[in-house]
């Protein structure tokens, strides 16, 4: 028997599975590192602190277009400094500065400088306030802050690089086409000046405590955001290339927050507290490069952020004659031969004789709340305690869930609970808007309209808890510092005009029903 041996250079090398096409790099990776320096010193009545921070984040992720290869890593970098100073806890000051970089922008535009500062004055600590402080005004503080913040979250990567693409072929000839390739095309134009979106935020606040029981604070805030990256909508008709995102968007926001609290004790064992908070705001789109010839009511400038366009419902068709004498509709299944008495009437808002998407006008109500309320209540007596949190949102509108609003959802033979309140011939001469007639296919009615866009304001008991804390002398021998039994619940009830089958806080049918949670437990500390 003859044994053959191969030279070392012919021995097959063992490799990781899939290494030949780089599949072993099919993973994501994040690297974050930070260096920080702190300084703190107090001398006489002066208190000074300082902080310097450097951090960098590198993110590797798999290329979504080719899962076998890694995409170019993204980089973020921050240089942050902060200095605080106070004298006798009477005069307060804080200065911050951030020098932040992002690889999304072109060299020379990648770093932005964002300063901020805040000042405060505790008036109640002044010598001339001592008598008043001892009598009724325990605390009085005024504060103001100003800051600039940068954001690159909406910025596309490599927006500053001009790209060219290849694919398909060039076609020549008229009768007998001849293809020749490859075809090279120009991508969207590069924008070399792309840089940070900047927000200027200001806040003026007053805090006070009266009679050592009543606390109150009010904050007035304002935010102006500029340089928002967005695509242009106004361009020459002969423009032959795609347009990049540019720093042109502007918005503004302002409002106030109010908080009141009361904390008191009656006798030796009974204490109670209450806290109320209120918040309201208003915002506007200042500039969004609306198309030149667009009607004013369709332009975003001057309207709230996230405003909604809806068909305006003016009533129900009362007869066949009403349907054929009304404006033609381009809505699916909205032609005159498919409508029946009782169907909704959509307003021809621009008066062009056709009902289409150009008749979707902005409505006053938004799909998020601008005004919210909160109330927290609590009492305790000899170890027993009860506390509750109520929360309310007003002025918020949302689209009703189609599967809960219209009969025969998704073609199923199913009537909604309120189907008997639909339009009938008895309602022909009655004003107002009635639930429309029943259809097997509801394409005409399911378009966004003021009928299905309804008030979703609500009041909710978000949390309620009953607890009992054992006396310390009972648990002292077990080396337990405190022991408390509790029973609590979340979302115990909600008051709203919304369909009971949905949560008024959400817009999706996948969160049905409202989740209520009950807990029983014990809290121990040693």
C-alpha cells in the first residue's frame, strides 16, 4: 500500500461558514465611548461646579440592499461643557456649550455650536424678605433660560454628494428600436450647504410656596425652529433632476404649564395632599416652500404642525333627485349611479364642479392634544394610604376605526351596534348629519371626512392604589426597615364619547380593548 502525501501548499484551508462571500459580517454593532471631567468647589458663600464631556458613537449596520455586506459606519461626536455658580443659594447661574458633529453633512458643515444658559433669583432669600418669609411666603424664585439645540435626525446621509446611477439601456431608433447600454442617469442634485436644524428655546418660570403648604409654579415657553431639512416643492418645470433636502423649513411653538400643590396634616395621624397640573400650547408652520400656484387653503404655511385635511360633510342626500342634481364625485363608488338616499354629502369646497382630493380642506382640530390636565390625590392615616392619578386630554380629534364604524367590515356579515340609527326616509327633511345608509362596500364613506373625524377627548383614572405600611416596631425584630402591602390598578375607567371598543389615546384597532392592569404586592426595604 502506497501512502501519498500532498505538499503543505495544497492542503485545503478551513474557513468560517460563508466566509467566501463575507456573510460572517452580517450583523450590527454600536461602539460608544465617553470621557468626562468633573470639578466642584465651595468657598465662603460661593459654589462652583464644572463639567467637561467628550463622547463618540460609531454605528455599524448591515446594508439593507445587500445583507451580506456592511454599510459605511455612521459617526456622531459631542464636546460638551457646563459651568454652574450660585451665591448663598440666592443667585443661580448655569452656562452650557455643545460642539456637536455628524457625518451626515459635508466637511466644514458637520459641526455645530449650540450654547445655552439659565439664571435664577431666589427672592425669598433676600434679607428684606425675611419677615415675609417667616409669615407666609416660604419660597419665591424667578428663573429664565435660553438655549440653542441642533438636530440631524431628519437629514439624509451623503446629501452633499452628487450621485450618478446606471441601469437598463439607451433606446435608439423609431421603427426598429435598438438598445445599447448601460444607461447612466443623474441622481438628485447635491446640496453642499446642508447643515444642522436649529431650535431656539426660551423659558420663563416662577415658583412659590405659601404658608409651607401651597406650592405653585408657572412656566411660559417658546420655541423657534429653523433650518428644517425638507425637499423643495416649488421648482421650474424644466428642472430635469431630482431636488435634494435643503435647510428651509421654519416652525414656532409657545405655551404655558401650570402646577399647583397642597400638602397638609390634620392632627397626629391624618395627612393628605393634592396636586393639579395644566398644560396648553400652540404651534405653527412658518415656512414650508409650498408650490407657487397652490390654493392658499392647501398651503402648509400658517397652519398648525400636523394639521389634517378632510372632506367637509354638509348632510345626507334626501332623494334620488338630490343625488343627480348635485356635483359629480370622483371618490371611489361615489358616482351618481352608485349613491343612494342617506349617503353623505361632501362639500365642493373649491367650487370647481367636481368632488376630489382638492376639496379636502384643513380642519381646526388636530389629532394630538394641545391642552392636558392632571390631578393627583392622596391621603394617609395610621399606616393606611390611598392615592389616585386622574389625567385628561381635550381638543384632540382622531379618525374613527373603520371596522368599528361601518357595517360589513372587510365584507363580513356584521352590523355595528348603532346600525339602527342610520338614515331613513323619515329623516329626509330633518337637518343635521345622520349615520349614512348601509352599504356592503363602504369606499365612498371611508374617506377621511368630518363625519368620521371625531372628538377623542377623555378623562381617565390612570392609577389608583391602596396600601398599608406595617408599624416599625412590628418588623424591627426581622431587620426590616419598612414593609408595605399594596393593591393598585391602571386605566380603571375612562370617560369619553369614543366607541367603547377602542382606546381614545390610540389610532389603531390593534390595541383593542383598553388594557386594565391590577397588581397585588409588597414593598420591602432592609
